[in-house]
C-alpha cells in the first residue's frame, strides 16, 4: 500500500474524526481569541494605570495593586507553556472539585493564556496613539474615560488588528497542545487515527495540510480586514456631546 493509498484510507475511515477535530480547533481558536481580547482590554487598562500626585492614598494603593496584578498575570502566562498551564489547571481543578470537561477546561486555558498576549498587544496599541489625542480630547471637555472609549481605544484597536489576527492564527496551531488533557481537537484526531492504523506519517501529513490551509485562509481574511480599516480614522465626537 502506497502513501497515497494510506492517506485515502485514513480520509475514508477517519474523515469524520478529522472534521470534528477541525471544528473543535476552530472553536478553541475563536473563543480563545474573542475572550482573550475582551479580558485583555481590561488587563491592558490595569497595566497602564498611572499614579499622580493628586491621587488620594487609597486610590494610589488600589492603582498599585491593580497594576501589579496585571503585570504578574502577563509575566506568568506569557512565561510558561500553555501545555503546562493546561495540565496544572485541569488536574488542579479536579483536585478541588471543579466539574469541567476536557473541552471546557481547554476553552478556559486558551482564553486566559490569550488574555496575557492580548493585553500586551492592546497596551502597545494604546501607547502607539499620539499623546496629543488625549490632550486634545480633554481640551474638548471629555473625561479620561470618554477620551479613552471614543478616541484612544478605536485607534489602538485599529493599530492592533494585524497582531490580533496573528494571535488568532497562532491559536489555531497552538490549540494542538491541549491534546495533553485529551481535548478532541485536530492533533488528537491524528493521534487516534495513527494509533489505530500505525500510519503515523500519513496521519500527521493530513493534519499538517489542514493546519496550513486554515492559517492561509484566515491570514488572507485578516489582510482584507486590515485593508478595510486603512481608511482615515475620524472619531464620532458628536455622540459624546449629544444631549
């Protein structure tokens, strides 16, 4: 039996398993990126908190705690492998009675891991916005919160779109490490098929082509989105002052 025959056999017998693996992989990447982006926005704000001489002691205290928490969170989750995080969180959770499934734990792990990376992406986007934008917004009568929501954040997100898209593509590939807690994603599908047939090279060749196809497709989609967002940014300030 040639390699092509083996690939045909694997696709015929385990095609549904590979398709299920693709679905779970995309679910992990989409949920992880979306949740990571939302939580990363908040973490980036905490990380960027600045103390001022006008702050009361209690306010300064909470700023130090919040900023310190964000810094430690980012360092820990960016500085340790997601595979190790998955093992610790899954089995640690089981030890204290957390009733989650493999998939639920996988979604949780990839989300909190992505949060750390998204926080730094968003923070870089915020720092990339000209400081004069904030000063101009304040001179128009906006509060810090209004200036951040209506002026700074939209520009920061626009600047960060390429990095956010890249993080999504990375999540498609990195979700494979969650097979360590037996999440039934694409890599696990290849492990099952190869263990049953001993067609190791052909099984992993199939998923390599699938991973490559997914990353190419979504990379092209992100390039299109990036081009659409290249139009000049004009903040809709009327909404801020609308009575």
